């Protein structure tokens, strides 16, 4: 069965997961700063508005949901559960809060199997959420030309040092298509 739109919806979830940026690696001589985009209720409300979602979700519940989803993607256990709540507003009918809209997208993705492609980058100093578009579904890095190459450079160094001081490593490591 085809579920058009599910990937676009997951992009929203991906952006939500990346409202906390844990990237701390150095690239081209610059350290990635990382940071928290949802630093307060106003920042959350702005984020929701920017993403076409209704207000009315509290900062704490948003962070709780984000933390639980990121934990699950890290392979850590969590006992949290997020029941979906349909809300009836007189004159406006049934609706979902922003939090429940995200839960609904995730639930749909779990039911259709596409959730398996939502991942956190395997690099511990990155952990950027991404949708794995590789053919095999075995993608590990947010971007092959960033974290994939960094991992290959580390592996190259390990193979070639043998206890000797680290030689300068060429950055021209050939990219392998996934
Ligand atoms: Zn990464």
C-alpha cells in the first residue's frame, strides 16, 4: 500500500528532533556550536507557527516527547507512552494539538514501516536526526560527505598508525556510494 505524504510528514518530525542540535565536531577548522532551539515557550510557539502547527503545546511536554523519541532512536529504553488525544472545540470540531500531531505522524510511520528509516547519525558527536534514503535502508550517517567521511578518516588513521605518531591524513578520501 502506498502512503503518499508520509515522508513529508516525517520531515516535520525530523526537524522537531533536530530542535536540539548535539553536533560538536570540528569541520574545516570550525567547531560546530550545537544548541537548543526551543529555549522557552515563545521559541516553541514560534517554531510551531513556522511549521504550520497549532499552539497550545507546553514547552515541557514538547521536550519530554522529543527526548523520548531521541532516546528510542538511540536504542535506549524508555517507558514513556504518548496517547493520542482528539480534542473537540465547539465551533471548530475535532483537532489535534501540535504534540499530538507529531505523535500521530510517528504512529503512522511506525504502522507503515517508514519509522525504521528515521535515525540519529551514528557519530556520537553529531546525532543529527535524518531520514535514511539509502536503497538498503542501512545508512548510518546524516551525510556521507560529512560524518561518513569523518568515520572513514578515523578508520584510515587506525589502520595506518600501528602505534606510530599519526601521519597527516589526506582529506581526499574517495566517497563510497551507499
Ligand atoms: Zn552526522
